[in-house]
């Protein structure tokens, strides 16, 4: 049996490929490479010494998705594929509803028709909107405040309805907090297109000299140093969370929601300082306007995942900074463009 990873060539998907292959799983990746490069999967094979099947295709293309299910004995799906940039979703909401929602509907329809009912879905802490208090537990009210977040919230609702209609489905909704870091080897990592939106890749590009300085979005939040607080989680811990979630999803049919975070928040300036001490690089910065829609503080209570999945984040902020930097200096231009030459890597 095999596990299908939609969007498996992306940042979180590629690291999860490594953890699944290391756990002895057969894997199949479907990705249209709209925000990733095939090189990532070649490096997954280098790291693990194991092969994987790759389909270069779009989730919206029903025939391609069906072909994946016809040609492989899929036991479960981890559904990463989607667009993820908040600002872009505000500018072009239709693209986000089309890709994230319609793509998910095609996938779920085909899973149903092939009788594949095990699913792990990449949701996000963004569904909590601006939380009234922290830490955030899974039963906090949800209320995303931008189109990207609403696609996540809507897909969660669709999946809850699917489960109500047929309790043989086994569905795990993983609400990630802020992924950071890279594989220890420095061979795979986050490779954003253009100027990064997120803090850690932005800091990395300042460190390597591609960007002049970090712009800190506001320093008058009600937090100890006035800058925004987030729950940064090492991408390898997140990847391991998928292995644990998958085990539970396959063996105990139900619908469950888990926060994947560390439970500890760091401010923008704390992260900047941690990066400087972990890497020896100085990050020049200035304080600018707040970014609209940003919460003052957002961090998880991850105790449900700890209890029910026997999972917890093991790596701290120093490792996230060190591993992000290691990836960045080994790959200053990100992944190089390589040709698609095969369907097996
Ligand atoms: P990513 O962009 O690196 O990976 C997503 C992958 O999906 C890419 O490889 C892209 O090419 C592919 N893709 C997009 N649309 C597709 C389509 N229609 N058909 C086939 N492939 C398609 O993003 P990531 O950071 O690895 O995030 C993975 C998932 O986790 C996403 O669903 C994202 O919304 C969610 N998430 C990410 C974060 C984060 O900060 N990185 C936080 C919370 C949730
Ligand atoms: N920040 C800056 N300067 C920057 C970038 C970010 O000061 O150049 C600050 C933000 O104001 C915030 C913190 O750094 O306080 C983190 O910002 P990110 O953009 O890295 O992360 P967010 O928490 O805003 O959002 C990210 C993803 C969302 C996801 C959310 C929770 O972009 O899609 O994490 O998982 F939903």
C-alpha cells in the first residue's frame, strides 16, 4: 500500500516525504510544481536512499488524479496542495477558492469513488483568526480573516460533513502554527518565490545579503517587547507529526483536529536575536507599520496532540535558526531548476 502526498514537492511536503520514507512507507507525490521544483524530490531520494513515484499534475485535472489512484494502491492521502500566501489571496480570492477548494473537491470525490477514506489535511492556525487569548486549544472559536484562511476553514467544514455522511472516513485536520527550519543535511528547505512574506525566510535573505534589512511590523503590540509573538515549529517536527497522525488516521477511524505547535511563543525581535546568536550573522532592522490583520500573539496549546498522537516538538528555536541558515548558505539561490526527467525519483 502507498501514501499519496498532494503538494508533496513543497516545503512541508518534501520534509514529510523524508520522514515517511524513513518510516518505511511507500509514497506517491502529485504536484503541479506551481510553487516548488522537482529538485526537492530528487534530494529527498538522496537523503533517504529511497525512491518515490512522482506525478506532475494538477489536482484540478480529474483524469490525472484518477490515474494516480488507478496505478497505485493508495491507502491514505496527505493533502498539502494549495496556495498559501495571505496577501495574494486578498488580491486574487478567486484563484484561492478555485485552487484550494475546487482542487480539494476533486480529490475527495476521487477518494470516495476509489473507496480511499483515510485523509490527513494541512490546515492552519490561521483558522483561529485573531485569538482572544493564548495558548490556543482546538476548541477555540474559528473565524479566519482573509480568503486564504477561509479556504482552510471551508475545507475543514467540507471534511466534517463528509465524515458525518459516512463515518467510515478517517480524517485528521492538522492546524500548523509557524513552520521554520530545514532538514539537518541542508539539502532541502523553504524556497520562496520572490521576496518572502514570512519572517524566517525574510531574515535568511537579509543574512545572505539579498535584502538590506528586516522590517519589523509594529512594536506597540501588547507583548513584552511590543513585537508580534508566534509559535515557530521546526519543519522536521511538523513532518514527524504527519507520520504520527497518519498512524492514527489509518488505524482508528474518526475525525480529529490537532494543533501542531511547540506551545512556546517568540517575538519578532526574539527570533531575530536567536538567529543572530545561532548563526553569528547580524540582522539589521527597522520598525515599520503594523501589517493589517496580524495578531499580537498566536501560540498553541499542543497538549491534545501530545496525549492522543504521542507527538511533541523536540527541536527548539536555535535549531530552527541554525538549520534554516545551513539550508540558505548551501543553496543561496534555492533549488536550481532541473528538468523533469522521470516519474520515479
Ligand atoms: P508549498 O507551497 O511549499 O507547498 C504546496 C505544494 O502544493 C507546492 O509544491 C505546489 O506546487 C503544490 N500545489 C499547489 N496547488 C496545486 C494543485 N492545484 N495541484 C497540484 N499541486 C499543487 O507550501 P507549504 O508551506 O509546504 O504548505 C503546505 C500546506 O500547508 C499548504 O496547504 C499550506 O496552506 C499549509 N500551511 C502552510 C503553512 C506555512 O506557513 N508554510 C502554515 C499553515 C498551513
Ligand atoms: N513579520 C515582520 N516582518 C516581516 C515578516 C513578518 O515583522 O517581514 C512579523 C509579523 O508581523 C508576525 C511575525 O513576524 O508578527 C510572523 O509573521 P509570518 O508572516 O512569518 O507568519 P504569520 O503568523 O503572519 O502567518 C504564517 C503563515 C500563515 C499561517 C500562519 C499560522 O503566513 O499562512 O503562519 O500557521 F496561517
